[in-house]
């Protein structure tokens, strides 16, 4: 059966590659973002994911055209960096507004249709930072940890309706996400240059990380599965990191993260 898919934040990067992989697999793919156009067979609908009314209108448009929604990939998001004490609260709120509450807007919009049709699949983009929080990217880490908690709770809520939910936790991906990060070096003199060094290490690793095409193929494959583990690390090294986070004492895993990102 041709599956009807929505990918949020699918204009570029991982989201676009995921949308292309799902289209290649034979799905009808709709992409939600604030700007863009229909191309590569992927249908664009303009929607700001932080605006609940716009998101519901976009979902209703898909339902009016297709009559069902089989898969939602919650990909829209961005990152900020800087010292927590010097982060503008407006920036912290904006981080959560898109990464967490934007995801919630889309999820709540599709769930009634998925319940009525007796099934569906929701994939949420998290990060390895959700289980191994990164210094000087505190609010990004918080947003991803919240997504993990959201997925774990929602999975049990919607299971009786045949709806399955999971979070994919990438590590370093060579995508436009790096250049889009909102960086603040305020107080770097107070922190002895550690803010700049921390972000530089992260950006170096991201630029040398997995290609967005490979990430998109993995996410698409996960989305097409009927079920999976609720939290899925993406990439062999990050599966190892997830295992350390799960089995090692928290003091030890946090020490390792600090040695990499807080020197």
C-alpha cells in the first residue's frame, strides 16, 4: 500500500534526505516548513511548526487530499550554544518552542486520524545529547532529553490504537544544522575560552560526521517499520555511547563528556 507521509523540517539536510528516501520507497511524501516548493516529487505545504493553527491546517490539507496519514517524521529543529547562565531566556524558550512543542503540535494534529484508521507510525528526531547532555549546549540537550521522555510516555498511551512511536538519536551529521546553530560566546572570557573550544570541537566532529543521505536512509527505514525499540541511536559509535550512558555510572559518563566538551 502507498503510505502517506509527513516530514517536518524537510526543506534541507536530514529532513530532505529522509523525505527523498521515503519517496524512493514508494510513499507519497508531504514536507512541512516555513518556506520551500514542491520538487523531487515531494509536496511542500507551508507551515510554521510553532504555530498550532498552521500545523493543524496543514495536516487537514493532507487528510483532505489523501484521506489518511500513515507516517509522521518530526524532524524540524535547530540548535543553540553558549553558557547557560548567559543564555537569553528568549533563545532558550525558542529552542524548546520548535524542538519540543513544534513536535508536539504535529503529533497531536495527526493522532486523531491515526486512531480512527487503526494505526500509524511517529518518528521523532532526538539526539545522543538527549542521553549524554553536552556542556555549552545545555538547552539543546534539554530539548532532546524532553523528546525522549515524550516518546517513552506517548508510546504507552497510543499503543492500544495500533500507533507506534520512536525517537532516533543521531550523533554527528555533516549537514546544514552546523551552520544554522545560533552561537553565543558571551562570557567566554569568564569561562576561560571553554565555550569557543567546546563548540569548535562539536562543529569539527559534525563536519566530519555521517552524511545526511545515510542518516536519511536510516530514518526512512525506521519510519517504514511497524515497530522498533523506542530509543534508537544512529551510527555504530553512538550505539556504543548509548550503551555507556545506559550501563556506566552517570558520574563516569558525565566525566567523559566533560573531558571532550568542557576542557
